[in-house]
């Protein structure tokens, strides 16, 4: 038996349709003239205000919260980046913009988050007429679960206001790790006026994050899963979740699908026993197949005779009806609920 419920999605659907039209208009203009014109402008090194305003208007027609920039590309001469600026509400539309882009060529490639630079210690930021050299940055790190907390110092920090220190800190992390890796692996950030003890440079931070990511990546390139135990309102909880459990890794998957399946065979603590345990594993595989390339199972929790399976899907697809159809095959009581959740807040309690 299944019970199905949907969150408020009409407004989101209308916004996606409007954004899709603006994305189509953007790429039509880009292929007709924008690509050629901007290659010339970037090559000349001087970009008129009118050209900046024109491109900004086309990006903001998709969503006013998006930002853009051009940079040197790694596989092309230039890369055009349209970024959500860390706003989880905008990750999906930035990804849809990128997915609609033409194929990269020798001149242009496209990204929906800021890529790292080749050598962050050779990079410099100029803010309020002050030059912040990446080679002068000192960082300290502390591992906390699957993330690292970072203290970042620059010798000019005592001379500038907190707002500038914060801006420099985030930009230095982006040029070191890239926007996506920063959002995925970095925990608490602190801009410090004094250098941290046992600190090191930005290339060292890049190595720390690279090793951390490798630790939580399987041989097939998929995220590892971590087991967790705890207690909830109804008793003991046994959970498992992907690591990293980060929306930035899957920006198009912005709709949360919660499947609650009651199981009959359980121990005194309310946790599943066979044959229910095997049946729950089979249900999870059915949900994976139903979601296909349009979603993924990211976590599950068991407590008091109920397993809660968390999936995230692309709301622009028919993944939810496919999942609902798969749940109808469950032998016991089951419920499916969907909600818009671009920041993956519904699984925040399961992040390591």
C-alpha cells in the first residue's frame, strides 16, 4: 500500500520554464555572435562597459542571482563561467545553463562553477587597491569528519575590514580548490589576522583536500558510504549515507524524495532483521533503477520498524512517477513524499 504526497511545486515549474526560455535565448545569441565577439574582446584585454552590461543582462534574464566571469581555460583558450555564487537555490539552473552549452572548442569551454587556477600561489587578488598575493597566504586545517575546517591568514588582513578579509578568504579558496570542491569538502572558515600554528600554503591545502576526496571515493569513482548509529524520538537509529553528502556534487538533483517503508521483521531495538533486511535492500536497488540517471539514493535510516530512504532527483524529469511506481511493489505500508530541497537540507543531519 502506498501513500503519495507532493510539496508545493507549481511556482518552481513555472520558474523552470521561464529559465529554460532564457537559457535557449542565451545560447542562440552566443552561437550567432556572442562567442566570436567575446573572444575578440577578451583577446584585446579591454572590455567596454556596454559589452559587460549586455552579457550581464543575458545571464540575469536566466536568474538575477547568477554571476559570470571569463577566465583562461585549461582545455580551451577561454572559459565562460556562470556561477550560483554558493546559493543552493541556483545550482540547478546554473547546471541547466551549462548542460545546454555547445560543445567546447579550441576557443571556448563552459563551466557552472569557478574552476581552480593552475598555481594558486602565483595568483593575486586586487581589492580596494590592495594586492593580495596567493603566495603569502598561510592556512591551518583541522579534520572534522568528512570535511576540513580552515583558518586562512594573509599579512594584509590586520589592515583591512572584516568584509574584505572574508571576501579574500572565499576567493582564495575558490582559486585553490574550485568552487565545487570548496562547497563539498570545506567546513568552517575563519579569516585570521595572525598566522595559524603549523600553517602552510595554498598548494598544501589543495593536497589535503585531494587526499580527503580520495579517501571517500571508491575504486569505481563513486562516493563511499558511511554507517552511523544514534538515537531518535522512537528509539535507536541505524543509518548509512553517501560521503560526501553534498548538493554541490549533484546540482541538478534538487528535489528530495522520501520513501518510508514499514518492515515487519525487527529486533527488540526496532531495527530490521531478515527477511525484512533483504527485502529492504532489494527495495533500495529497485529505487536506484527507477531513478536511473535522473536521481540517486543518497542515504537511509532505520528506526522503530520503518526505513526512511532519501533520494534526490532532477525535477525536470519523470523520475518521481517512476519511483512511486517502484514503491507500489513494496509488500507493506509505504509512503512517498517529495519536496523542493536544492540545498539538501533534509539530509543535513546525516552529513559526516
